[in-house]
């Protein structure tokens, strides 16, 4: 019979209005606040994960755009492409190869040669 009365008192929530109810209410508030903190931190964690995922996708898109732009630039820098674009302006590549111009630095006179000038 004591077992039945304990289940009955539990269902009626007599532990919330007994003499020791203050301890029970403190424990319930503690558990509730702990649960709220867990929900809050879980929400923050999920939000950061979504942000990381979106930034990772954005980095992938920007990297592919960079590669596409770089390959397009390489095509535009090719001599054949430049010569085709210049033909519209009637500028053609030279048939005569360029000549290398070499400028020689005058040889510096030695100390003895400088003394001979003074004589």
C-alpha cells in the first residue's frame, strides 16, 4: 500500500507543496536553466556550422572564378590573340627580328693611369 501511495503522491505532485518543497523547486529551476543553456549553446554551434559551410562554398566559388579569369588572361596575353586584335587596327607584327643593343660601360682607369694624366 505504501508503494501505491507513493506513486499516487508523485502523480499528484505533492513533492512540490511539501515542507521540503523549496529544495525541490531549486533543483527544478537548476535543471530548467541548465536545459536552456544547452539549447542556447547548441543553437550557437549550429549557427557557426552554417556560417562555416556558407563561407567554404563562397571560397570554392571565388577560387573557381579566379582560375577561370586567370586562364582567360593567359589566352589574351598570347601573341596570336594580340596580333589578331591588332590586325583590326592595321598593326601587324614585324617581319624583321629585333636587334640587341649593347651599351658598354667605359673601362675605369687605374690609379696609375690617372696619375699619368696629371703629368
